[in-house]
């Protein structure tokens, strides 16, 4: 292992890429601590210290992906979340808008056009989300556990000051998007994924230290042991796949013979990745958002439906919340897999190039077989994803704050997935130069 790491830094090209990636990541983390203009930084830090619970609902997810920059109202407060949302929307629009599906099939030129659409949509979402964030900050409700007067963190609430803050946060999102593309082009790994990885990993030390301060060393080491087991299990499942064998018949074109090779179609256990967890968190945030905009007037009693939502669908330690969240993750896992993997399209492509699954006729029977295998694997994968997503909520019942349990939900899936992919890319580049990689 140490000799392989030594070979990495002795290879000039690979060393240059890694140093460039680390430099961009350092700039990204530095921007997470630079406050937006007209924000009282000291007051923000005091509110963060007073409110140990942090953000909730969808804000919790955005704060996680921004590395804690959201609650600090920094220039990178929105993090990479607008780009993630734009990418998901663009991918889903392929089902609704035929033009997007045509672009997807056009190869590199079509993908470049879709990427341009994603950039435009990212800026639009950044404007919308920054406006919402500043509105919440003006009302003092960004820190729910602290009184509103204590956490009104804006120096000026004039319209021109608010416009400057919105433009600053939007420009920060555009800069993050550029950072990610630079890493992809000139660094190591996928830039956007690495920035998300950095944001989440940056919250781990503080989360573990809060557990130690509030629960003691025994719980700290217990959480650490559970975390190692969870990481090992996630690595095992994320690497697992069902390989469907495919053979290509020989074709004679002129004097040349084509085909006759054997390959396979890899179907991962968790094909949906972290997307179902994000979707489920966003959907469950809607009831709480409705209650915030439907607050009763002073002196009036809250309505019965609002009380029911507050008692059942707001906090993660409530059984109904856990059940609904678990079912939503499973449902979105099936939905997303059906969109991203089309058995009929795969079967048609195989038939066009003379490929077939041994024992299965080409065409519709192959599509039905692929769909049958996909549904069985997705069932197991969705249950696994639901259990991983529930880990922070279960920890909420034991430790009192799900933000303090880093080994679960979207965070652990992203950390493991991006880590494995980046190590594989470094290993591939080492093998190109030394015939011996990083992995044994």
C-alpha cells in the first residue's frame, strides 16, 4: 500500500492532478467560511453555538451538502445542491420531453447540450434557493431552537442589500460549478462528486466530537464501532452486482469476421444511489413547510390537522415519520431505476448488434427477462437503501440528534461511493504507467 502511494507521487502527471484537485478543494472549503455581505458573522456563530440541533428537513440535506456553509450564510451557502437538483430534473425530463431523450442518444454533442441546459437551470435554482434562504434568515427562523430576535443575522434589510446577497450566493454556486468542472477536466475523479464528498467529510469530526461531549467516551467508541461496521457493509453492497452474460454472434462482412465475443451486463444492487433518499427528504419536508405558512393568528388555537402534522410528520424520532420515510425511499428507488435502466432499450440494442442472453430469445423475451432480474435486485437494493436511510433517525432516538450521527443516510452512501470511484480512477492511471495499481 505505502509503495503504491509512493508511486502516485513519483508519477509527475498523476502528482500534478492530485495537487490540483487538493488546491481546488481547499478553495472550496475556504469559501464556506467567508460570510455573505450584510451578514453578522459573530451573531451567526452565536446562534450556531446555541442551537445544537441545526437545520431540519430539507435544510438539513442542503446544509449537509454545503459542509455546514448554509447555516453560516457564507458565499457558498447553497453548496452543490442547486447543481444536483438541476441534474436530477434534466434526467427526469428525458421521460417527459422527447427532445431531451434525442439529445441523450446523440452522443458527445447531445451530452454537451444537456450539460449546458443543466448549467442554466442551476443558476435559476440558485437564485430561487438563495432568495428563500435570505427570506428565512430575515424572519429569524433559520435556527428553529433559538428565539427569532436573537437570530436576525442581517445587518441591512434594504432591497438593494438583499439583491446583493442573492447575487453573491448565486455567483458562489456558479463558482462551485466551475470548480467541479475544473477538477473533472484537469484533476482526479468526478469534480462535483468530490466537492460533495469534501462537504460531507468536513462535518464528520465535529459530529463525532459533539457525541463525545454530550454522551461520553463509551457512546463515542460505540458509535465509532457501529460506523465502521456500517461502512464495511455499505462497501460490500455497493460493490455487489448481478452479471447477466451476453454473447455476440459472429458476422461476416466481406472478408472480415466480427463479433463472437462474450461479455455481461452489470446490474448493481443499489442502482439508484442516493437519489431516493434526497427525494424522500424533500417530500417529507413539504408538510412542515405547509404548517409554517399556515401559522394561526395570535390568540387562535392551531387547527387539528396542523397539530397532527407537528406530532407525527415533523420530527425523525416519530414512528409514523420513520415508516413513511422508509416507504418513500423504497418507492423512489423503484421509480428512479425504471427511469435510468430501460430493459426494452437494452434488449433492442443487443438485438441490433447480434447480442443475446444464453437461453433467452432476442427481442421481447430478453426485455422481459432483464425486467424480471431488475425487479428482484431492486427489491433487495431498495430495502437496503431504506435501512441505511433510517440509521440517522434510529440514532435520533438513542443520541438525541440525528445530525450528530454521520454514519448513515445520504452521507455514508456518498462518502463510500465517491471514495471507491476515485480510488478506482487512481488505480487505473497507475496501471497505465506501472502495470501495478493501487488495489491488490
